């Protein structure tokens, strides 16, 4: 990790020039010049500011305009021969110019009609816009207008908290307004090696019940972001300590078993699919509790299938431990399961023999194909229908078990079968 105190003390202009590609920096200066002509304020906000002050590169650039962001984006596109996608209803625009993509949004304030509801927004100032952020370290902005380029806007002392390595909410109702901030707090804490500030942690523990006000798909989105972290077992372990996992689902555990299995998953599959992480996270659950989890978080089809397949296959794993089990028998047992679920069980199983067979299926046996296909078998005199399908299956099993290896051997075996028919 970078030396936070060193980088935080540097001028933001130096950080912009040091960590942004020249094309991005040039485009930002052009946007700033046009903003000045339009007499509107322009600011870099959010994670890019935080990461710049930490000495980290972040090319996900979000700009806030104290004025009409779509209008400014159109002017920039015209000047740079870029393209712009406007969302007038939300006051936002996505600008593409010279291979660069930058999001622009109109500065806004927000209020919450009830806990857990999406906010009601209206145009506002940059300070209004920063006030609606989750944590102090994410509530900073950098001026981009030419006359104040690089000046830091830090109304909540976010730079101080960066130096102190603290995750701090902006006000006492933060977790009540949006309880997903609890999951984001542990994600940032573990990503940067920070600590949740004491009063923030106290409020988090006090307001755990507010997670019940959040829709399942929003909770799933936050879990997906956690699983995209470099070591997701760390925030999940912290979530377990704080009682957050218990609120997501009472049976979830962020323990040492999960840490070990996640690390194994990364060593096998990189980048690690989210569905694999979810399958391992829910592996200790019963099928009924896993169904509750899938329904609560409104899991998309492929992930839901991976979870269900994993738990169903988990109940069949003892069948894979038989010492005389042939490759074709393993194939028959596994062929209807998703590869993700098979890999999850291979990682989770405690049996070396079961692990070996699962990996052999994934790496070798599921790819085995016969040289003869249905058309070739018809030319040999086998008519279309159930018999053709049966011969194809038996031939495939013979290939899996090593009883035939070449096309000629396959032909000889089929002819033998035909000769034995009454």
C-alpha cells in the first residue's frame, strides 16, 4: 500500500498530473475551460479523489457540474468531436472522446422519504452533492475550473480521515437513510486496511435492523461488489464479526473455512466468477436455507443455478468416493450439473479422491467425444431411433473408460455389437 500520509499531503494538481493519463487530463482541462465559459463550477468527485490522495490510480472519472451537466457534455462533444449519451431526467451524461469515457452529473441534494427508500433528488451545490455521500473519505472534490484548478473541496475533513485511516459516516442518520452503507463501510475498511471509526461502528451495530428495509437486489449488488474485491473473505469475515452477515441471512458465516475455500478458488480460477464465490458462501447451508437466500437476494438465473446445483451435488458426493468407480460412472453422475457447481464442490470437499474425480471430469472427461457420430452409425446400418441413441451412449462410455481410443477401434466395437444382435 502507498504511504498515505506522504501522498495525502501532496497538492491535488500533482496527483492529477502524476496518476491520470495525459489524454484524460487534457480532456478534463478542456471541460473545465468550457465550464468557465458557461459560468458553472466543475469538480472531480468520489472515489477518484480519494484514490488520488492515496496515491492510487483510478480511471473511473466522475465529474459534477454546478449547472446543466448534459448541456456542458454536449458542448464538450462538439469541441472534441466526441459522442455523448444524455439522461436528461437524471441530469447526467456519459461523454466519450478520444478513447476516454467520463461521466458528468448535475450537482444535487437529496432527501429520504423513509428509511431504505431511494432518495428524492433536486439540483444543488457541490457541498449539497458531497453531503449526500456515504463516508468522509468519499465526500471530497477537486476544482477543475481553470482559475481554481486542483483546489480541494473537503467540507467533512475527509483528507484528515485518510491520514488517520478511518471510515466515518457524515451524520448520525446515515445508516438509517441507507443501510447498504454498512456493507460499503466494511468493503472500504478492508480494501484500504483502515478502521471503522468508533462512533460509526457503534451506530452501525445499533442500526443493524435497518438492513431489513433494503430490497434484496440492492443487498445482492453490495455483496457482488464485496466479492469483486481482491480478498473478499476479509470484508465477509468482518461482516460476520459485526453481525451484518447474520442480517443478510442468519446461516451465513464469514469464518476460517470460507477464507480457505475462497483462497483456493482464486488459485484455480482467476478472475474468480461471482457465481463460484456465491456457491462457496452458501455451501454450508441446507437446500431450504439456500432457497431462502436465493429468493431474498433475487439471485439471477445462472448464479441461482450454481447455488442449487452445488447443494444438490453436495448430497451426492459420497457416491463419488467408491474405489471402483469408472470414468463413465462419474460422467453419468455429473453431466447434468453446471461446471461452476462441480468446481465449488471440488474446492469444498474434504475427500482427496472426490476432489480428484471432480477435477478429472472438469479438465478431461467432460470434453471426451467419440470419432463416430450419429450419421456415421447410420451408414453402418443402425437406424434412427432409440437404438442409435443407445449405441452413441455406450460408445461414449467405452471411450471414457479407455476401451476404445481410435476411430478404427470404435468401428470394430460397433461391428461387434451388431454381430451379437439376434
